[in-house]
C-alpha cells in the first residue's frame, strides 16, 4: 500500500530509486509542480472529508443514533424494559 501511495502521489520516485529515467512532462503532458499540487490538493480534500465524516459519526455514536446494533438496543430501552 505504501509503494502504491508513493507511486500515485509522486510518479517516478520509485523509478529513480532503481535508476530508471522518468519524465512527467513526456508521460502525462504537465509539469511536476502542477501534477503534485493537484494530486496533494485532492488527497488533502479526501483526508479532510474523511475527518469530517468521522467526526459526524462520532457525535452520532455518542448520542446513540448510530453504531453497533446491541449498543443501539441498549439505548432504546427505558428503565430496563425492552422497547415495543
């Protein structure tokens, strides 16, 4: 997974480690700075969205609105009486 992430975020990094030439300009038709800024920007947005969804889910779990079924069932009962 780490090698795949490095290859996707920084194309040519693995090639240069093994002594192989690689040019983003000739392969993808764009500069390295543009490619890396767009890739890292999209990666940052995905991490931010993941963090937001985690935070919303955490709040919902604490309120008893989401989570494992047995925990939700315990929150749905009142005074030890099963809900009907």
